[in-house]
């Protein structure tokens, strides 16, 4: 009995210490950007011009309730690695390990904790875009205390973007800047296989991302936006999916600057202006052609998707004066890192499998429980400890 209690205490201490280290080392943060005063003035002025020729806003709330459908989408991740029941074929085992290792997902969900979509209420209807407060997102992801990702985007308020807002009650996002460090990212994702190696040990295997072993690295960001509101008929639209955004960015070694992938829209804009001024010098058919010039990068990284503007909830003032609120909404965000392995690494799968297997066997049962804790919470971990302690540790293959 004393041995069982001692084992239980050791397991709990391992979970506690390792969980604290993980929490301190990794972080994923997101905040909503506020729109600038100049853009707010532009939108409000545009709105005033639209009001002179249109009067659709006051009744649009009833229509939007009937046309928007709850199409909320989620990303489902199936855990295909099970250390207790992996197949007997060694190649199949290695394929499973590698498939998990080359995929990482993290997520954030904001429910009723964001600043409202509009700065002020409205007397002009539920889809009045005046006094917009929302202006995209700023993201920061860290791994082992190092910055992996920085991402900044804003609402498109160019002429085309304003037309989307006022003609279709939709908005688009524009990517301003992005920073990504592949050598500090979460790949290879050892934790996906319940492997928490001692960094000081020499396993003869890259524990961080390597372009020699892996290729086709892609960073994906996904946003889902939903909202709830009352219309004039006091009917509740609850958790309605308003729209989604996504961007998938391939990271190639030749695109890196000092080991970092850096994108800035302002640099692309400057390159476009330079190309316009020197266009003939880049044209082989032109007498001014200069073969020593390098074509500037003029390609934007675009964020796909769009989203309906958040409907304002009906909030009449005393005396029956029609009034609409400031717009509440929720955001789900997903960060995905994924890659493939090179043909050379696949050819040497037997040697790599032996290294992986050694790392897995040298792990302790506490790391398995830490993984469960992060996924399912303390209640499941407590149940697992009560189930396995002193009776079934061997079945976990540790």
C-alpha cells in the first residue's frame, strides 16, 4: 500500500512540474486591433453619402436573421498515435510516428471577452457600419520561450473593401506583416507521440525543425467568427456563424532572411512602386532592359474568406425609440504547422525508427499524464492515475 501511495505521489509531482514548465515555455496570444481615427472618419463619411440614396439599414436586421444560417465549422483532429496499441509492423509504426510528428495544432477561443464590434450604438439599423471598432487581429505564438509567430492584419478599407461593407454587409482582412521562425517552431512535434526527450541527451536525431529532413513546411491560420443578437421582433439569433478567414503560407528555406521568414506589406507596396518606375528596365524587349536587375517581389500574401459584419442587437430606448447596440461576437482561432519528410529520411526509416523508439522508451509515465492533462483536464488525469497505479503500468509501454 505504501509503495502505491509513493508511486501516486511521484506521478502527481511529475505532472505538476512538467505542466508548469510547458505553460511557462509555450504561449499563444491574440488581441483585437482597434480601427484608426482616419479610417473611422472615412467609413462614417462614406456612410453619410450612402444614407442619401439608400434607406435599407433600418429593416435589414429582420432579413439577415432569415438568411444567415448557423454554419459553424470546427477543425477536428483525430489522434492516430496510440502508444499502447501500435501495430506490429515496424514500417507502419514509423509511418504513424512521423505522421504525428509532422503536424501541430494549437487553438484559442474567445467567448464574450472581446471589445465590441462598434464603438457606439446606432439609431440607423442593425447593420449600420458607422463607428466601427474592430480592425483585425494581432497574434503572437511562442515555443520554449522563443517567438515563433507574429501576425498582424486589418480590415480592408480600400475602395473595394468599403464596397464590400456597404453593398454586401461583409468585410475582408488584409495581411500587414508576418514573422515566422521555422527553427523555433513546434515541429518535429514530439509531444504528439508522448515523447518528451531530455534536450541534453544525444539521441543522434534532430529534435528541432531541419530542412534536410523535412520539406513543404506550411503555416496555416484559421479564424471563425460567430455572434448572437436580438432583432426587432425580439427573436434571438444564437451562435450564428458569420464568416471564416484562413491563410496558408509555404515556408521555403530560400525565402528566409537570417533564418527567419519575414513578410511586410509596406515592402511589397514599395517594390510595386519601384517596378512601375523602372518597368522598361525589366522588359527584355525594351532598349532600356538591364539584365543585372533582380525582379522585385510584388506578390501579396492574401487572407482568404470574408465575414458578415456583426449585427447590432435591438435595444430600444425609453419612449419606444428604436436603437441598436454595439455588437458582441466570438472568435475561434487555430494555428497549424505541418510538413513532409524528405525522400532521404524516408529511405533511412529503420535507423530513425530505432532512435524514436529509444526516446519513447526512456520517457516516464508522467509525460503521458501531462499530455492527458492538457487535453482533458485534471479529472481525467486523476482517473487514469487511480486506474493504472500499481496494476497496469506495463500496458502503457513505458
